C-alpha cells in the first residue's frame, strides 16, 4: 500500500524550534533525547516494490521514526542517503511518510551512525588485514607501485615505508579513501596490482605517474593529432586496467597501429613503457 505523506511541521509544533528562552536551534536540537538503532548496514534489494528495507529506527523525545531505503536498493545505505525516506506509524496503524524538521533530523542522525559503524568496521578490519568488503585481504602498496602485502592478513601500518625504494605506502585510494583490495581471502590466485580504484575509477599514484609520462610524450609529438593522442591514452588506460583481459591483445595491436605515424623515438619509448607497466602489473 502506498505511503501517505505527512509534513510534521504542519501536524505538530516541531520540538526542533527553540522556545522563547532558546536562541540557537542547533544547540536546542542537541538537547533532544535521540537514539538510533541500525537495523541493517547492507541492503540486499527486493523484487517486490512494496517491500520496506528498514535501515534504522530513530527515537526523538519518545517518538519513533523509521528510516528506509527503496526496495531495489543494494549495497551500503550510505550510497543511497539521498533516496532514504522517513516514516511514522499513523493513527490508522499504517506507516506514513513524513517530511520536515523531524525527517531531516532523523536522516542526519542515521547518516552519522552509519558512518561511525563503517569507520569502526574499517578500523577492525585494518587491524586484521582484511578489506572492508570481507571478501578480500587488504593490500598496502608504495607510491611507486611496489606491493608490500596483499594476501597475508597483516595489520595495516600507515607508518611503514617501502622496503625496495623507501617510498611512502598507502592502503586506500587518495581520491575517495576506498581501501585497496588484495587477493580474495578464500581463493588461491595470483595478485594483479590494481592500477585504478574500483570505486571511483581514479588512477592510483603509481599509474598516474606513468599516464602523465605517456601523455607528455604523446603531446610533444607534432605528427600526432589531438584525436590520435586522446585515443592512444584511452587505449593505454584500457590495457593497463586489465592486462589479462580478452581484448587486451587487440587493444595493444591498435596502439601499435596508431603509433605508426608517430616519430620513431616516441613510438619506441611509448611501446617500451607499455611493456614495462604490463610486466609490473602482472607481478606483486
């Protein structure tokens, strides 16, 4: 049954508005008795559009509110924050969607609680060398691309430096803070060092340096058009993102063809760079 919309500020006087003796609404809101009970931190989705995926219950000065996600939402509720909605049990025994100050406060508190839980989980996993997804080990790699560990469950130490080059090591994407995946925990596999973040798609520092080198190399060759340079960089990103992929050999051949009109030294250096990056990618 569809939810009926109720705007709280029209139904009752909002407790978030300060009394005559209060001047700051934020300070007043902090004095409210608010409790958040998270019901699920991972959404699994539902094929029934009427199903409610309850993310959390929020209690504000004795009033209970439900915060839910759409039926087809999957993954972390934090990725669906803009689509969460707030409900309260109505007088007819049915949940009614509510908006206004109560809803905004409930959504904000749920978001804060989910972020705290995610941070706690991440800290616990870091101590056990496990990626937050629970499927992979955590990986730690230096800025030059030397893998420190990816399959041993060692605790993440943010202060270590590379044993090969002395460079600083990272265990998460510098752009979005997503932890770097190691090998799968319950599966024997050869680790292919990732070149791009699986969450935001940004290149890791070791790949960014190489892409910048390739870009500068191409843009100094007057025999290549702007389209040639753009296409070559896109092909390079594709090959380096999945050197074992079925289309990688074909993409490499396209690179060779497009480099035919480049100057000799640019062609040789570019192809040598591709070979070195591919070799580094396929070994820890």
